[in-house]
C-alpha cells in the first residue's frame, strides 16, 4: 500500500513560497533558484555517468571480455 508522506496542495506551496520570500527577500530568490538548478543538474549528470558506466560494465561481462587490472611496477611488494 502506498502512503504519501508529503502531500502538498496549492495553498501549502503558497505558504512555503511566502515564507521563503520573507526569509530571503526578493533579490536572493533568483540566486537560490540558480544554485538549486545547478545542483540538480550536477546530480543528474553524475547519475547519468554512473548509469552509463554500469551499463558498459554489464555489456563487458555479458560479452565475456572482462579484464583484470594489471599491477604497475610501483605496486609490487619486494
């Protein structure tokens, strides 16, 4: 059974917006929105990069062309 933890209507969004407007002022809101947008964009880019890397790894495993990393000469214990 799905129980939404947060269900906000139009009235609640209006109250939240007014509270943010009072706390930060009209000049700071565009700056905050820009920062939030950049953060969301960076998160999505990182998520997509990880998703692509996982898919490529799965394709390599399925094709049987997995390779083990080679130790460099500096990594050997003498």
